[in-house]
């Protein structure tokens, strides 16, 4: 496993059968991102079901959007040791996700 996929946020295609969510449907709406996290991602992670986030058609994201989408999900993912897969993310989006991942796990 390379350093990009060593943690619980993995920048790779998910295994077959993992539920994928198209992020562009809520792009840059922090309220909708938080709702997606709270109602879809976190319950699945709590049940130890991996999830995938497809960033297709999303070229940039604000840190506030990524925080709303990922902060609690990443903390839960780490606690239950269940991965969040990220696919089709542009380099700038990957950097933002890595930032949220770093501070979410740090407390």
C-alpha cells in the first residue's frame, strides 16, 4: 500500500459493492455536504461499511466545504477502522482532503 492509501482515506477506486456518492451533487453547499455526511456517510461508517466519494466534475473545493463533508466522517472512519475511498479527485481537491484528514485525526 502506498503512502496515498495508507490511512483510512484512500485515494483509489473502491472495491466492488462499495456505495459511491457523487460529490458534484452537493458541491460547494456546506449545508448539503454536512447533511450528506450526517445522513449517508456516517451511518454507513458506523456500521463499518466503507464508502466512496466520487469527485468527478469537481475541479476545486473550499476547505469549509471539505470540512463539512469529511471532518466527522474521517474521525468516525478512523475510530471504526473503515475506509473512505476518494476517486476522480483533482490535485487541488486531493490536497484539501489531505488537510482535513490531517487535522481531523489530530483532534
